[in-house]
């Protein structure tokens, strides 16, 4: 079984949160104040910065560890 890396799990969770709360990644990027390319990279290639995951968790109002389950 091929398990996703923690970085990819975080990116997948971000994809889910965006889909639940926004019409598009572009809309989320605008609201969050990030470049669309950055958000796309996080979703497709994973998030390798812990501080970014903490910021996203806080912004969405979810627990940090929810990005890794």
C-alpha cells in the first residue's frame, strides 16, 4: 500500500477544505491573500512548511493535526 507523505496529506486536506468552503482555488487564494500559483502548488505538490500548515489550520478554524489524518 502506497501511503501519502505528510506533505501530500496536508495538500490533500487543503484541497478538501477549499472544496468545502469555496467555489475555486482562485477564490480561496484571493481571500487568504496568497498567489493562486502558491495555492495550486500546495494542493498538487504538498505543503512542506509547518508554519504554513499552522496558518492554514488557524484560518480555516481546524486543528493542525487534521492536515495529517
